[in-house]
């Protein structure tokens, strides 16, 4: 991992970036600018990987707020405004320009590096899928061609989706060449072509599932065609950006360097059954085994007075969930008291923070952390099994029964999350708080029993709920599932939050500079979302 970040730091300084607006994608003027003849393809690919991480992180942070995995402290229009998508949009198109540049470097210098090209192609396809998922119609056929198309038109989301399948097939063909020259890999412990092939096939699965409402027969055939392929179905194949102490996870930087800067979601606390107060969704006395991994309590004192401004307000479903978990309800815009050293912090997963072993030390003071050596979950084996469970239930696809696939999804999530305790002390004052296999089995048994007695709508709700819980720290798939299914049932905002963003707004600069881009509204939907208006909030 040290080598990975050595290269990434070099790349961030050595590689000249491309500008980011779709109409101006050209190499920045720089006397030290690299050329096709002089560029090191390793550095170019490193930058592409860093670009992609920025893209995913910018989506996931906002998606986490609007699906209540993190706390949203504002209205929807302010949370997803005309500048919200700048980073994702700009870095995506800058990354595409760098992929084009890498291809030129390989051709011009006759470098035989199919693995490098395959990685770039998979990331490009993934980034285009994400653009369509979040913005709808986007520049594609005319993008990155500023001289010929200074103002690229918007291509339909469905056509952009379709084009990525061919790109993924090309990437798989490159990986299958069996080259022994391997690139740096920022998303796995080490580069294995098989992991990237699994990702490429899983992206096909993901895309087919997203289209199940608008093309059920095509989605069914597509998903079944992928089932016999190498897909991400084991934790060892999980696709996530890897951080280390010298380049820590943002959760760690924002929670452990001084004081905790954000509140955790009371809605997630409820579904985890963290608190001891009565919840509006789940209250069965059985805490989710992931509770102490997701969240870290800094204090053994309950919030009160000025530190609990919602107290007594009937608009709040929770206000305080109990059991020393300090959080906020969805849309809570109350002021920020001096509670940064008291409110609950992000835990050991996925941000590499502290495991909650009842020590109740301030986050900035405890040494019982992974020092930010966490991950940004992007596409995990748990996602694959939850996706297959949804497909089996709604489309009748293969791969196993929905109940079996649901269980596999839960167990894959548990395996991943609980593994983060390996580098921290889970005991305090003679008691060990690490989750056990018996805890996991009890949780799985409860969910499977609940599933077996539910209606079909109830079954879909349970699949979506378990996927949502497993998506803490990486909410893109939860956002897609929420728009696709309307599940899980989530807390309504405690304020008049405005219309729910079915897609993001186009960046204001893009609208101002490109006459072919007309600003969309929160009610605009991406092509695969044909659910009614006001379907979700």
C-alpha cells in the first residue's frame, strides 16, 4: 500500500491535468506540460484512478445525505444545487480526456500495456454510467472534441448506457491478453486482471438491473447472460478506493483531527437499532452487529439543553435515539452547539476511525484507530448479491432464490465490516465488544424469517433495506435503489425540504457556457426511472 500512495503523490504533481468543462477539454498551457512522447503511462493511469476516486467521492457524499445514511442539514434544493455536481462533472470529463491521452501515449510509443488500457476503459465506462444515473442526458458523442464540437450536445442516457457495454467488452479483451506488465491498482490490495474483469461484468449486471423498469425483458436476458461470468461475489473482489494513514479517509480527517464536524443520521441509528428509545421503523432489542463499527460514541453523557435543540418539538421522529448516540433527524437545520467533542463520530468502518468499545474517549484523543486506513466502498460483493436478489424477485432471473441471495448479501457485508476490527482493540475494562459469528447468525436468521413471511412488496422492501444498511460510506447504489424501488421506507424531513432530486442539476458553468445544455429540475428523471412523480421524498 505504501507503493500505491508513493505513485499517487508523484502522479498528482507530475501529470498535467486536462481542463474540465466539456467544451474546453484541452491540455492546460504549462511550460512543464508533458507530451505524448514524454508521458509515463503509469503516471497517466494513476491520475485517471485518482480522478475516478474524486468523482465517486463527490457523488457518494451527497447521495448519503439524501438517502439518510448521513445527516442532511438542509433542504433538497440546497443540498443538490447548481454547483453541487461541479466536482463529479468536471472530474469525469477531465478523466475522459486523460483516458484519451493515455490511448495516444500507448499508440504513439507502441507500448504494449493492455492491462493499463483495460483499467482506464473500465473506469471510463463506470464514470459514464454514473453521469447518466445522476444527471440523465449528458455529452458523449461530441465530448472531448473542442475544436470540432466546442458546445457538445446532450446524448440520451439510454444511448450512453448502451455504448458502455462495448467499452467493457473491449476492456475484458485487453485483460484476457495475459500481459505480465501490471499497473498500480488503487482499488484492490494488488492488481489482478480477474478482479477487473469481475468489475466489468458486475457493471453490466448493475446497468441491466437499473433498466428493469423500462426494459424488463432486456434486463432479464442481460442479467442471466452475466450470471455465468466472473462477477464480484466475494469480499476479496470488492471494488473500493484504499486509503492509508499518510493519505487518510475523509471520514477520519473530518472526525479525528480536531472535533467531529458532522452529525450522524438518526434514521440509520434506528435501522441499526442502536438506541434504546422507541424507533419508528425497527425496535426489537437486537442491535445490528455493525453498530460499533459504523459509529463511535465519544461520551457517556446524554445530550440535553442547548445541545439538544430539538427536544420537545413534535416535528421530530427521533431527536435523540438514546443509548448515547448523538445524531440529527433528516433535514434538521437547528444551530450547531459546541458539541464537536461529544457528538457521535464515524467509526472504524469505512473511514479507518475508532471501534466503539465503550471507552468513551474523545475521537481526537483516542489512539485506538486505524489512523484513516479505510476504504471508499464503491461496488461490493454485497451489492452484487442484493442486486441479484432484487432481480430474482422482480424479474425471475437465476443465480439462486431471492432469500438465498439476500442472505449472501448480508453475510458479505458483515464479513467486510467486521474485518476492520483486526487492527484495533475491541475490549475495554475486561469486556470484549467485537461482534461474533453468533451475532451475525442471529441477525441473518431474524431477517430471513421476516422475509419468508412478507408479501412480495414487503420482500422488496427488506432487500432494499438491507442493501441500504450495507451501503454506509458509499451510497450511490442506495440512491439508485431508492429511485428504482421506492424502498426502504425512510424518515421524512422535519422541515419543508422541497422536491426530492430524482436527478442532479447540471453544473451552472456548463449551462452558462454551453447553449446545448438546458438546466434540468429536481423532478427530471434519468431514462431508467419511470416511477411516478412524488414517488419518493
